[in-house]
C-alpha cells in the first residue's frame, strides 16, 4: 500500500496542471473568503477559452473573481452563497445567481446532493506527521464540500495555520497539490468612531458575566469586545471572529469556563483577520474549528450558556423587521448566520439575548437605517417576532414582548434626531392613518 508521503510527493503539480481536472459543465466549489486558493481560481479562470458552463460555487470571493467578470458568461456561471463586493455587480446584471440559505443549512447543499461537487478548490496547511492537512481559517462549508467532491485540488500554503477540531483532510483524499508561500488574504481591523464606541458600550451593558458570545467582524464587534474588559468568564461560540477577540483571551476575560458545551474552548467555523491572528491560531489548543452545519446549528447553539448574538442590518422598520442582505431588490450580501444564532440564543441554557446593532444612519448621515417600512422589494432577513434588542448610538430599544406602537416609539427614540419627526409622521400615516 502506498504511504501518504509517496502519494503527496507524486501529486504535487503547478496550478495550471492541477486545474486541467476541471471540465465543461462541472460544478466547482471554492473555499470561502480568506481561505480562497487564489492560485487555483486564477489558473481556472485563465482556462476560460477551453471551458463552457462551469458553475463556480463560492460564498465571499475576496480574490479577483475573474470568473464573474463581464465576458465570462459562456464559460463560467457564478453561484453565490453570499453576495460580496467582487460579485454583486454580476448578480445585479444576471450574470451570476444567488442562493438564499442559512449558513447552518449550506453544507446540506453538498452533503445531500442538491449541488454536485465535481471539483473542490481548497487551501490547506502543510500535512502533519500523520498525513493530514488542516483547512485552517476556512472550514465552514469548504470541508463538507471537499468531502463530497469527486476531485479535490488543494493549495498547500505554508502560511495557513493548522487549526484544530474537525478541520482535517487526509492527503490520500486529495488529488492534486499546489505548493504556495503566498501571504493569506488579510482583513485589517476597522476604524472605530464615537458611533461604534457608544454602540459597543450599550451592547456590553446587556452582556452578563459567563455569557457565550456570537459576533462577526468590523468596527461594532470590535467596539463591543473593547467595552468588555471588566467582564468575567465569557465564552465564544461563533461562526467567525477576528483580531479583536485575542486581547480579551490574553486578559482572561474570555476563558469559556461557564460554557455548557465545549467548555474552555473557542468554537468557530471560519476567520477573517490579520497575519497576527493567523499566527495566534496555529496549533492553538484553545480554538476548535468545525463545519458550519455544526457550529451554526441552532440546537447546538442553544446548548451553550446565556448566548448573546450580536448582528447587524442594512435597514430596520418600525415593526422590528430586519433587512440584512438586500437593499430593495438588490442582493447586497447574504443571510449569513443571523437567524441561526438568534434562534439559538433565544433558547439557550440560562436564557439568551439577540441584539441587532447598527449605526443610526448610512451614506454619510444622509439616510436613516430605521425606516417606516422597508424599501420596496427588500427581503426580510429576520422577522419582527425574533428580535430582542435593537441598538444604535442613541440607545437601546427592547422589542421583545412589545406592541406595535411601543416598538414604533422605541425605535424612533433611537433613530438619528434629524429623522425622528419624519419617521414618526410617515409611520403613523402608514399604520394608523394619522
């Protein structure tokens, strides 16, 4: 029987040779976000003249996304799991498609055969002494898809951290290896203004010692973390995290000691951050990565102690309906894990909370995020039945258990003062004929 070292060495090739496995009509699934194997997506895209109707399934493409550019329509059809900055235009113009899907249910697309996986393009760490590679910062849907793929092509990147948990593939299950020392894509911490700092303080006031947190990336999550230096025994069960988490771990604020499942562990499914974060993650026994059908399963989330979910929105109407993935009919991003964690938090051990935290305005203060009604064509991400708290820099609106009129008054009260009279007037006219 061939040993893993011989298999590995015999399958090392160039990106151009590796992607020759891709044929016209194939479904190709690409690893998510900062885990994208850019040498492989570039080589695949440069073969466009030889290919027809290749379906490229990807969540957030942070590389060049050449397969989604104008003129590629006959060669590639991008199927988006989350509209991103590099693929929104293709979705708007009908050159790409979008699948509405909770993150917890995305792996089932592959595991249950709804989307056949002819080829999976992934980034992995170098193999360990047992012949296993870690998918590092992008386990999410990438690992389940790779496990279902007819052909797996891996970019072996020396900069990919070896993360622990359910994150590994045997080299024997991978058909081709492309060696790389390219830096992983990074996302620098966002700049916090007074708006984000104030929102962070309001959020922190609602978080009890011992709570288990879910939060994302950006200025507001970082501001929330920065406001919790005096908290104790916090835990983390989240779909993703970034650099802002690390200082609280090093201070002992985050230790997971009160968690009811995976105590003393940080549980996540992908990361987006800096080189410093990736270095901190490498072989770190504190962190476990698992596929998103586990991490984002509301039943799993609910087993944690006092889960607090903190998510954002594009618009919120005065009934409490949250739009987080479309602006009118235009697909801006995706549903993500917002619903997964809101539902898990509300059922969590010891009682949890769901928070929607947003600046009161957008477009440089020209547009209110709190509106009488969502724009025409907007898809509702989270229904009015599920939101506990909405927070802006102007305060906290508790919605759970409140009447429509109480919600209206609370949400107008935390909107920007420049828009309050207008929102109240139009809302009363719309809902009460006043």
